[in-house]
C-alpha cells in the first residue's frame, strides 16, 4: 500500500467482505472481494487495515435498524427505539447516524466483536447499515416515484420515495428470487406505485436472469453504483 492511499470502503455481509481503496484524489487504487464467514472478517481485515486510512467506511448488512424523527429522539436512550422493533442481543453494539436531510436519526446495531475488532485496527472506522446507502442514494434518482432495492446475501433492502419524501425503508430475509419479488411487490403496493409506470433502481449488481425477471413487471430497470 502506498502512502497516497487516503480512504477505504468495506462491505461486510453473510457471504464475506469486499473493499475498495481510494487515493487522496478520489481515484480507485485497489478493489478485492473475499468469501468468508462474517465473524472471521475482522481477522481477515487486519492486514488490509494495517495502514492508517483517514476515512474507513464499513457498510454492514443488517436488518437491525430504525429511523427516529429528530423531534422524538432522545440521545440518552437510543437503544430503546431499536429494541421496540428488533430483537437486540447482549452482544450487539448500538450506534447512531444523523440524517439531517430526513430530519431523522438512524439507530442500528453491530455485533460487538465486529465493532471492537475493527475500531481496534483503525481509529477512523465508521459503520453504516446497507439501508443507509439506499436512503442516501435515493435522493439522486430523478423519477417522481423512486423505488430502490439492494440484494445482499440472504437479504433484500428496499427504499421508496415520492420526490424528496421518504415513504419506506426496510430490510427483509430473502434467500430466493420468489421471496424477494414478493417483498418488492408488497412494498410497491403499500406505497401505491404502479409497476407499469415505475422504474426499479437496483444498487449494486444482480445476475442477468434476475434483471430479466424484474423487467417483466416494471417500466424499466436501472443500476446505481
């Protein structure tokens, strides 16, 4: 690793991890992907994080998150909001992210072993749920009805917005395409979007057969990286 490297983004999910390294000018200098159980990722990443990057963004695949309006949020007990909607374990670390554009705070959980392991390797580590990316990126979509999904190992993440108004954000267990389709269409119906007049935006990549299947129902498919 050269001294010009400035920041790194890491994606952790049930299938393993990937990372991308950027130099101080924002140019990509390295990218790798490795399959491994998520509980081994800290050990695996020790070599990667041997250098002190100024920014370390860790995108962690989890359904343990919720958005709390700023007007109802109390800094003294963020965990109570998450425990009311998700099953939180003693080994979970509760974290928060301010989302001023949504006038909300995202409260989420990361396994303590992952949190303590990575922060011990680099003091600049900051965690983000995968859903945070969707909520952030949906603002860049020009459509009036905005539907953005992301497929990760065994999980589907969905965000929907009407213009700049966030209507929906959640994650669901989906180990096969039929289950993923069920949740996509359920959300589409809940937010009252017409699939025939709605373009489905996908964060990341999906197999061609998945794209072909979804194209049957939506006005079009677009990809966001």
